[in-house]
């Protein structure tokens, strides 16, 4: 796995967060993260965040995460790639 693929995962993140991924993109994403421990870890934490967000905003019409949450996740992803390139 190279970091370019991780970057592609990163590019799909906002769609993933909004559940806007097409089935083929989703399959691509899932396939990549199966073999990429840093991405597995990240996506797992992402899922937790999204689920938590949805639980908290159960009564709200839109379950999409806030811009702040998306920003935080983007930063977390960059940090993850950073750590990864140093090890
Ligand atoms: Zn990856």
C-alpha cells in the first residue's frame, strides 16, 4: 500500500461521511482499508464519530456531521499519514 491510495481514501472521506459514496467507490474504499492498518484504524474512529454524531442528532433532520467535525477528521487523517510516513 502506498500513500497515494491513502490520499484517495482521504479524498473520499467527505462523501463517506455523508453516505454519498457510490457502491463502487465504497467497495474500493473498503478494499483499501482491509489491507491498510492506519486506514482501518482511522475509518473505525470515523465510524464511531459518525455513529456518535447520528446518535446525538437523532431528532435532527440531517444526520450529516458538522463542518467542524469534518475538519477535525481531516486533521486526524493528516496526522495519521504524517505518523505513518515517519515510521
Ligand atoms: Zn491507507
